[in-house]
C-alpha cells in the first residue's frame, strides 16, 4: 500500500494530498483542498481474477478544480496515465521503461501538445 500522503510538485510548489479512501480493493483516493484549488488523485488497479488472464491495468488520475472567490467553479482539469497489459502476463520492468519513455517525451513536448500539435 502507498503511504497515507502523496506529495506532488506543482510548478515548484509541493502539494501534500492525504488518503481519504482506501476501502475498495486495489484502489485509493487522495485529496487536498488548497485555497481556491482542489486536488483529487485516484489510483486504481484492474487485476485479472484468474491466474494467467490478461487485461491488467493501472490508472493514475489527477483532477484539479479551480474556484473563484465565491466558490464558483472556474475550471476543471485532469491529467492521467494508464499502464496496461492486454495480452499475456505483465512485465513490470519493460512496462516501466515504456512509461518512463512516454512521460519523458510528454514533458519535453508539453508546450507543443497543449498547442494542439500532432
């Protein structure tokens, strides 16, 4: 199980989210209300019920809601990633390599992606 808090660095500022739900098997939810911004982090795993079955996945999703001074929602934004094996058994090492490669590429090309380049 992950720790009871998760720290995310947002634009150089650490945000500490606390676990608010871990009652579901293979999932947990973390939350931070930070002034006019709410952070919600969900981590969910889909694990095959049968040994050797395929379709194992791992979802990490961050939802951020921004409010104005009157608590009216200004904007909701999300960022997430899914690590998935659809056929065969999961190889955590190589799946980790692919995840690292993709995250590095996205970080290096974020401005182009957000400018709708494809």
